[in-house]
C-alpha cells in the first residue's frame, strides 16, 4: 500500500472517531445536512455520512461519495 493511501486512511479514521465522540445519533432528529449535523451535534445516518464527506474534502481527501440506502 502506498504511503499516501495509508495516510489518507488514517486521517479518515481519525475524523470518523471524532464524529463518534462528538455527534449523537438520534432517530427522532431528522437532520440530514452536514452543516446542521455539525452545528447541533446530532443527526441520522445521512447527516453522519455527509459530514464525514465534507470533512474529508476539507482536508484534501476527495472521492468520498454519499450513497443513500
């Protein structure tokens, strides 16, 4: 595995852990937007996925796609 790929994987893992520790999952709260998930610190699967996608893009990791379902 290339060093660049390994570094990107480590950064993505770190971002996911930060979300796990700081964003609450709440089925009753229907936030699916990355900005609102970050702002209110809670959301559903779509909010988590879109926030991770946006955070990855912010640090220069592109190619992260949101897939519904």
